[in-house]
C-alpha cells in the first residue's frame, strides 16, 4: 500500500511537470506567432491552461518553482553580445549606425541572435581551438556586415564591432551603479 502511494505521488508530480511544460510550450508558440492576433486555442492548450490555473496546482507550482520553466535551472546561461555597425559614404561621413539588420520575420531575428552564442569562443582560451575556427567566426561577422552594406546603397564602408555586455556586480548594483559596460571583443573594417 505504501509503495502504491509513493508511485502515485511520483506519477502525479511527473504529470504536473508535463502539463506545466505543455502549457509553457503553447504559451511560447502562440505568444510568439500570434502576439497581436486572435486565435482559437487548441483543446489540449485549454485543458493544460485550466489545470495550471486551478488554485491548488497554482499554489503548488508557485511554491516549488515548477511554474518558472526549465530555463530557470539552466547552469550555463549564455552571455550577451552586441554587434554594432557604422556605415560610411565615400567621403567617410557616417550615414547610419545600427545594431541589427533589417528583418522581415520574427524568426529571422531569433535566428540572428542565436549566432552570438558562437562568439563565446572568441573570448575563451585560443589554444583550445584551431586557427581556422577563428577565421570561420570572422567570416560570419564579415558576411553579416556585407548584408548590412546591401541595405544602404549609399554606403561604401562598414565598421563592425563585437561587444560583450559587462553587467554590474550585485554589490555595485546595491550601491546604485546600475550601468552596464560594453567590452570590445573584436573590430572589423
């Protein structure tokens, strides 16, 4: 009897984790693709939403942290990189400065920002990687810069800078120093 009770408890927790995960997946998908649109929720979404929003489940997930999603527990959260582009005309006059290329779709922006995870290797120990790999990373940056150049037909040159965010330490944040710094990692002309 005790064993059956333990197994049923484990089953209920796993079912709850699955239901919360399912609801989170639906929330992410519909929030991304149908942000400003009306849509009919699928039956599975509606069921998982009702279960997750019921008072006992809501209290349990809030206190245990199950409602935060698996990303909350991720041990290796990626650093943030910023790439800036300065476009100049043939006389060296700055035409525009931008941080992102022009994108038609939301998916394109998401895919673009995931490229930045590769640049973590630029700040790691260079002896661990083949020289060709660093050349490959540089080629990616140069290709993005070439794409930015095509967006402005008046531009004759582009300077690309890759920065790493340096967020303030908690101790500094408590003292009111909330400004982040940008650390220059690489520059291309």
